[in-house]
């Protein structure tokens, strides 16, 4: 029996939120929070309060929502008010 060399694969599943650059204030304070229960993604800048919500598509990750967020901002389509439910 050959000894298999085990590959050391470290899967670190972090719960830490990734922060992205805010297109409005230019700080690294944008957080994309995936809410699977509500089926949506909240993208919020904790510094200037710029926020957007997107419905969660299959395989959509926080970073995808962030891309939409930035796109919307640069196309002048960014919602200034937060959506309150
Ligand atoms: Zn900001």
C-alpha cells in the first residue's frame, strides 16, 4: 500500500464580512450581507450610509451585489434612501 501524501488543504470558513471600497466616500467600508432567509443581499457602506438591496439570485455572492452597487452608483442610479421594511 502506497502512502498517499496528504495535501494540506486548509479550508478556512470565515464568517468575517468582506469589506469593499465605497464608490461614494472612497473608504473600504462597504459590506455585502447575504440574507438567505429574506432572499436578498444588502450592500451598505458603514461610513457614508450608502446602501442598496438586491434580490438574491442563485449563486449570487456578496461580491456580485457589490458590483451591482458600484455600477448603480456610477450610472447615477444609486438610491439615496435606504429601503426600510
Ligand atoms: Zn461610503
